[in-house]
């Protein structure tokens, strides 16, 4: 999120180079599963399912932490909509900078006039 998995330079001139296969993600919060309702609730046989898992997306309130090589590179706490940062939230980037306010589609669209911490 915020260009975390892109290779190159940030708008502030900082160099980042993350291998997405080595990023670990911790999430605590509410989720949504698009196929759960479509397939699981409408099964003819209760114990017969076409796939062994559900895709889950952060949805509602939660906290997500991205770690790379043992250090936190991004942390977001607040609202989610279908897996994207949405609503009131606070993001702390890899340099410890705090971005809080209103998010839409993973972008900070309105900075908060007061800190959310």
C-alpha cells in the first residue's frame, strides 16, 4: 500500500526495494469473503464444498502490519472496505511518519487536524 511493493524511489527521494514474497502480513479485525455467501450458503450438501478455503479481505475496522526482514515497514489501523484503506484511519510508514485522516482506495484524501493516537 502506498507503493510498498514497487521498486524505485519514493516521492521524497527514498529508495525502497521490497520482494513481495518476503513480506509478512499480520491482520486483526473484521473481514469479508465475497464467495462465502455465493457458494457456502447456497450449497445443496452441507459438507461438500468446491474449494478448501475462502478469500478474506479486511472490511470494517482493523489493524494490518507489514513486516520485511524482521522490521515493520507499514502499519495501518482504521477502516477498511473490501481490502482497501477506507474511512478514518492512521498509517505509519517505514520511516515512522504518521499519516492520519480519511482514506479512500488506499490513499489519504483528507488529513486529520488532530492526531488519532
